[in-house]
């Protein structure tokens, strides 16, 4: 029962008793009856006024409570003319102003934080209390290579992909550098925040590929320039001396001349090979800026395949062409792109078994080309080192081909990847 109802019932009960006493008094003393009747009437008026005052106060309090229940911080209470109640109304309105300000501030911060997360170049993944993904920003979606619908509500263990596999192994507050396919490097960090008194986790993913590439390039540029300078200067002088020494072969005994000449020629040839090796290294760091013009990709690919045919013929390579259009034009440097396809096809031919298959696919609408080959594929250990400077899986390989390929494609701002999936190893370029 509400308090104002109790007050009303109490007033009715008391005045009922007074009226009963007036009825008793009426028969004994008429004068006192009239006086008592007037007093009871005045008491009823005062009780009604007091009830109205209490009702207003209680209505004000009830209205404020309902407003708080509805979380409506825009409504304020009006003064009713009672000092105590008006003071309560003043405190309530001041509290409502503060709550409205805090709510607005919180909404602005939440909106700003949401926009900041979406615009961040770093990937951000937020999980619920059960470890399922509740929020993921566009940068993280691009890194993982899936859509938000395919990820939301799932745990990392339920998501396919190399990066997702690596993220599932993260531990709280233990950053980790993840290398994928020798091209992409990510710094991944798992941390926690408190929500409703419980800990929730989130992961930040920062791509380091470009920074690492620039540092690597600066490092091996200095080394190659120094080595090239020292080696070429020495080789030039040594070969000059060796060629001069050959002029003295006629002064030797006849039986020693052939061995002497062979030793000199071997030394000169070896020096020339060393000079050529250093020239190959120097060629990587001196790739000129691309001179772009329209290039017909299908025609370029067919000319490169024709160039590689003698080497491919030794393994009886089966060529599989899957072209979605007869022509595919891009804007690029013809000579540099030709060198890229030579390196890719050379590696594909070396990787396949006898009578293996090399597949060439074009997707003109997606501005993509794919060159795939059968074979043993690329192991996880090797894939992380493929584009590392001077790394090679072939005997006597110098690790120049993929370095040069990466340099040219980076200069063109073309996206590319090299990875094995099933029976195919695919080099994909997005123009």
C-alpha cells in the first residue's frame, strides 16, 4: 500500500471518530457541538490540504523514479512550492543533467572509438566472454581474407587460414611476429580489458611487411655495393695479371705449357663467374623505376612460354591455359614484367616432376593472373623464407629470382602471393 493511501485512510478514520463524537455531543451540549463541528470542518480542510501536498511530493518522486527506470535523462521535474520538496527537485534535476552529460559523453566516446577502430590500419579483433569474435575491423578482415559474416560469432579455432591458425596460438601480453609466405609479416598482440566486471580479450595485428622490406633492402644494398666494389676492383686487376702471365707460356717447357694454360684459363673463368655473380646481385638493387605503357598480358605470357619451351621440353611439361578473355591489358613496364614471368615460369619448371602441369589462368574482371604448377609444394618452413634475400631451395641457387620479382612488383604497386594449396603451387598477381 502506498504511503499517501495510508495517510488518506488515517485521516478518514480519525475524522470518522470525530464525527461519531460530535453525534454524541449533539444531544448533551449544543453550543460545544457547534464549536466542535467547526473545528472538525477546519481539520478536514487542513487534512485535505496536507494530503494534496503529500500527493504532489509523492507524485514528483514517482515521476522521477519512472524517468530513471526508462533511462530518459531529458525530462526534468518542476518545483511545487514546498521548500523541502523543491530542494529535492533541484538535486534531482542537477543529477539528471550530470547523467545526461555523462551519457552524451559516453556515446560520443563510443562513436569515436568505433570509427577509430574501423579506420585503423592495424587489425583489431574483439572477443566475448566465451572467446567468440564479436567485432572485427576492416583491416583485420583484409588480413585474414574472410568476410565479417563468415567470422562473427566464431572462435579462432573455427576459422580457416594461416593467420587465424597463428592467432589461435597467441598468449595474453606476449607479442609475436608472424611471417606468412615470405611476403607478409605481422606483429600480433593479445591483451584484455574489463567489461561488466569480467575480463574480455582482444587482438591487435600490425602489418610490418613494408617496414621489414625497406630495412632488408637498405641492409643488403650496402653489403652488395661494398662487395661489388671490392670484388670487381680485385677481379679486374687479377685477370689482367693472369692474362699477362699467359704470354709467358712459350717460355715454359713444352710438357708444362698445356697445364699452365689450363690453370690460367680456369682462374680467369672463375673470376669472370664471380664478377657475373656480383653483377646479378647489383642488378637487384639497381632496378630502375618502371616505364609504363599498355601491355597485353596474354601475348606477353605466350612469348615467355615460347622462350622457356626448350627447358620445359626436357621435363615434358603439360601447359594448361584457362583464359577468361582473349586479351588482358594492363599498364606496366613490358621488359620488367617479362623478367617477372621468366622467373616465375623458371621456378615452376624446376619445381614440377617429369610430365607435370603448369596452369595459366586469367581473371580479367578481377585484374588477376595465376600461374600454378603441380609438384611437391612448398613446406611451411620454406614458405616463410621464400622472398628472403639470397634464399634458394635449388642447388647452387643464388636467391636472386624471387628477390628481383618482388622488387619489380613492389615498384609497380602490384599485390602478389606465392603459396601451395592441395596439389597446386600458385603464384598470383593482382594488377
